[in-house]
C-alpha cells in the first residue's frame, strides 16, 4: 500500500468520525425533541436590562435594528439601549439622529463611541459593559430585527440564580434569495435546532452566538469578561462561563430574524472568521476542559464542538490526494474499492443526510450543501492553519445590505467584498476533478462518480460564484 493510499484512508476515516458524530446528534435529537424547559418562576418586579447594539459601518440596516429595539414590549423605565458605535462612515450620523429622536420619546438610549476600535466587537462590548446599568445584558448584531417580546420571553429564566445566559433561535428574512442563502439557512437552522437543542437538553456545553441572547452581567464579569484574543469572543466567553459553573439555556421557540450574506466573498470572510475563531478557542480552552472534573460526555462533545472545523483541513487533504491515491491503486479491482472506500463514503453521506433532513423541507438541497462545504474547504483550511500557527488577524465584520427579496441589488451598494486569489485556486481544483472523473470512468468505478461529482461541483460553484460577484462589484 503506497503512501498516498495510507494518507487517503486515514483522512477518510477521520472525516467519517466527524460525520458519524452528526448521526449521534441526530439520534439524541430524536430522543430529546419533546423535552420542554420552563422558568422556575417569574419575577415579581421586572429587572433592569441593558440592550447592547454593537455597530460598525452598517448604514443600510442600523435603522431597523434601533427601531426594533425601541419596540420592545418591556417597560421603558426598566431597560436602556446602548448603541456601541465604532463606525467611520455615515452610520454614525444615522445613529445620532435616531438616538435624539427616541430620547425625546422617553427612551433610555445612548450613543456610545470609543477613541479606537481596540478589541473590535469584544472591546466594544466590554466598554459598554463597564457603563451598563442593567443586571442583565441583551446583545444584538446590526443585521438583526429584535422581536417585540424578546425580553419578556427570556428574562424569567434568570429567576434560577445559576442561569448565566439564554440564547434564542435565529430566523432569516432572505433565506430564499439564492442557492447560497438557502444553504446557509439550512446549516444555521440545523446548528440551532439540533446542535444547540441537543447539547443544552442533554447537559452538554453549548455557546452564545454573539447575538440574539441575554446574559446575566455577573456571569460575564465573574468569567473574565469579553476577551479579544480569539475571533469568536462569544464562543470563548461561553465556555469560560460554563467552566465557571454557569448554566446556559437555549430557547428554540423564540426566534430573532436576521439577514444572511448574499455575496459569496462576504460569506467566505464570515466563514474564515468563524472557523479561525473556533480553532483559536479550541487551542485556548480545550486543555482546561480536559483538566476539569467534568463528565466524559461534556468533554467529548466539547472536542467535536470546538474542534469540528479541523474537518475542513481533512476535506482539503482528501481532495488533493484522491487522484494520486487512485493511481497508486491502479491494479486494484472495482470490487475491492467497493468494500473499502464506498462504505465509508456511504456512512458519511447517510449521517450528514439524516442530520440535515431533520430541518429540511427539500431534500435536494442537502447534496448542494455538501458540495458548498467541500468547496469552502480551501478558504476554511487557510483559517485553520492561520489559527494553528498563531497568526494574528483583524475582526472583519460581515456587511449586510438590507436584502429581503431577489429584486434587491446588493452589488450597487457600499461594503461589497472582493477576493482575487482564492477563486482561481477553487476553479483550478474543480478542473483537477475533471481528471479524477475521467479516470474513474476509464477504470469503470462508476459507483464512485456521484461522490466525486460533489467535490467537482463544490469547488466550481464556490470559485465561479466568487469570480462572478467580483465582476458585479467591479462593474457597478
């Protein structure tokens, strides 16, 4: 057995473990899906809440965010709104006018600016925390629309003094805009409705998602506050708080609407940040998790949760060595491949299919999702490697354009993203898979072609869509 075959089979096996973990979550979900959770009791007097709105150059969506915050079904004298504005463009002027308007209507609303963007979002949240009057801190990103009953539906869970954070589910106003937004919607919906739900209801750790959640202020402070040494300050603080003994709650029936990225290049930058941040958090926190006196199931799930993005590196390695591994086995019959590679691919495919089918209306989107995830492996592998070698990078927020329907044109607006080098690499990888498919046909291993086509489609889709979006931005 040649070196490429050995690496190929090892990586394929490691990937299948991550896929089988998805199947395990699916089984747990089926077991726990009817589990309900309720507050211990209700507050006799509603506590004071600080609503934090971190904003950086969001001129297209900041108004709807602030408007929704001022429509909260909560007594005006029992909450304040902090607009944590680090903007460098017209966004600041929009915020100033809205702040003045709502102050005149009796709202406790504050336009807060810093001297620098030190610490980026984490820095802004910590700065606002030091000024916050609330015992509880609700946080919403600029692209969200806050549901009117958000505070009423979440606050009473804090009557349990052990509860440190309550996270709500995300919904999406533009899920049907394109194939890209449909795929994102499916990924995130499964993340909340299966991963978050199962982890929470089964006594494992899960995380605050940076928005659409509410914290007990004491939980943030006692766990070390917001720190900016990872790109996922939300994931980092979540694990530190739970290691510190705080209890988290996920409410699947409380939904906060948001906007998905419609530009492939913006989506890639978002995924890069999330991937790198999760690996940074793994490196920072997993050694402490192992040392803690925690149930094995908590430690094991923390490994898959924090370390799950290492799978992108495995996908890329597998994608590169698939062809030389096939060539090394040129004398191996198709029936031998049928009993070695095919079962692993099939188990992985079925595991992923079952996981996403739980929250999917159209099953045909699942192979597309798999293709996009494979196509994203180059982008996200760079993020994994960057985190491993300790390379520093800025927090790049994902711009939103108030896109609701297909008639809305995002590329005519500011903040559009462009990537130059990466799309060509992805297209080259797609061309590489033309030879893999050709070789599979010559060797008559026809059963492998559907799986190979997923790789081919994924790399071409991600590469060409990035290239096309670059052209749209350049032509505006």
